[in-house]
C-alpha cells in the first residue's frame, strides 16, 4: 500500500496558503498596475509562488511513496528568509541580501564559498543600485554609507 508523503504534502499546502495570503496583499498596495508600478513585481512573484506551490502539491500527490526521512532543507530555507526579514533594515539591503544569497547557496549544496560570496555581493550591489537609481525605489542602507 502506498502512502502520501504527508510531511511534504502539508508543507506544500502551507506554501499554497501563504502564497495566496501574499497574493491577496498585493491588492492592498497603492498604485497602478503598469510594469513600472508598485504592484507589478509583487504580483508576478506571488503569482509564481502560488503556481509553483500548486505544482509541488500536485507532484507530491502524483508520486506517492514511502517517505525517505525528513528533509530539513525547506526548514533551513524558511529560517534564512525569516532571518533576512529581521536583518534587512538594521544591516541594510546589500549586506543582508549578499548574506542570504550565500546561506541559500550553501543550504542547497554549493561548495564554492568564494564564488558564492562574490556572486552574492555583485548581485546585491547591482540590484540595490538598479532599484535605487533606475527605479527610484528606496531600499534600506543599513550600516553602509551609501
């Protein structure tokens, strides 16, 4: 008799629920719906979140089988996101984003710390200046004098 991987199914359903809640909050954001408006990117991100979570649930239901043990990777990734939310204001966008990138790559199995740090810092700096200079969106500066 095959069993659903109940832990994975519950995790997927929680992801769907959180994605739907986040998607409903997009409607609260003031502004227009144009590509340069403040609602567009959150709508795309939250919509993709819900779609991917639903696909994850469907895959879990389609491929039932005995669980091979509890994979802690999703919990580590969630902890990284929660930690990011707590440090982005005091540390600033660049430091917290680079740190989050490095932690995420390590959790997902990367073994090249130098590459992860370089890519994380370059990505965070490019995004910071792209948002602040090109889109005039203020991101937390934190401890860096920018």
